[in-house]
C-alpha cells in the first residue's frame, strides 16, 4: 500500500510537470512546423526515458501487446496534440480540469468489464462532471479569445476523451497475461509511434517554414516528454494495482489543484468567480466518484 501511495505521489508531480511544460510549449509555438517538432521531441524524450529504464524491454513482445501499443500510441497523439493546442487557447486550470475529467471513462469501464463497485453516489459524481463541462462552455470560455471558443471546445474535449482511452488501455494491458513482462515494451512502442507521426508531419512542414534551433525552445518539450513518459509508466503500473474508482479520481484531483496553483504562480493566470465555481464543482465530482 505504501509503495502504491509513493508511486501515486510521484505520478502527480510528473503529471503537473507535463502540463506546465506543455503550457510553455503552447505559448511559444505559433508555427505548425515548430508545434509538431516539439511534439516529436516530447514523444522521443518519453520513449528514450522508458527504454533507458528497461533496455531489455523487447526481449519478448506478443502480438497482443503490439496491438495495445498501436491503439495507445494513437491516443497519445490525440491527447497530447489537442491538450497542447487547448493550452494555447485557454487557462491552465480549466484545461487541466477538463482533461482530468477523462477519468470517468476508465471508471465506467471498471464497472462494466472488471466488475468494480459503482453506487448511486458515483452516478451523482458523473452528473456533477457533466455539469462542470456544460458550465465551462456556457457563455464565453474563461481565457479564450472571441471566435476561438469552438476550437478550444473541440481540442479540450478530444484531449479529455483520449486521456480516458489511455486509462482504459492501461487497465487492459495490466489485465493481460503478459502485463508483468511487457509493460515497458507496450509504452515504448506507443511513444515510438507517436514520435514517428509527429516527426513525419514536422518533416513535411519543414521545407515551408524557417526554424531557429534554440535551447530555450528545445528544453520545454524534452522536459515535458520526460514527465509524460514517467507518469505513463507509473499510471500503467498503478492501473493494475488499484481500483479505477479510487486511483483515477485521487490522481486527477491532486493534479488539478496543483496545476491551478502553478498556472497562477508561473503564468499569472487570474481566476474569476465562474472559474472558481467550476473548479470547486470539479473537485466535488472527483471526490464523489472516489467514494
């Protein structure tokens, strides 16, 4: 139990780090080519970190693991690309909250496929989650420029759905017969796919845009990738050790709170009454779902 709590704490810190460096990336990538180059660096850093941690990861890889990796890689692309784009348009606190609410999908899947308990209280939590999403996009989304609300809505909801899919696949992989031996290979292959897709788009765009290679531009995606890779490894391990209705809510409520605080401290974001209300309802939704 103590080991799981330690891993959970580390995962929260890494998840917040990934969000903060993603926000930094979003603020400095006006050109599409630079955006995809940074995404490629992020996925490459994450993959190399995981490979360094387990150099023998590919000693045995089953077809099932490869299949899970392909699906996971596609969801990594959708979640990270859309999350970074949403970060460019909206507040860190709102983006983190909506993205984190994607845990409702693995929570529901835990009930449907792993026979985990789900009560009337949990159902009320889902209702609160829907309320939070609707309230967030009622009127003008906080921090989003006029005319860009629809883009923000599409981006953050896509990222939210993809993040939920990642949680489900983590649970599936950890429930398979090869989980203990092929977890690292599962993640490394997924990040390799995401790197290849991002790098391919970058190379296609490269001839059309002039790029300046600066350390200040390269470091944020590298650090974001290291945080993202480490968090994915810990989350995958914990998805197989803890109940979905406990693990995902605790992880996400702490991540939301710390991301909100970091957004205020490092990006000078201001919270309105509406934003605070949305965050409080989000906290309530996560708490109720974890009961």
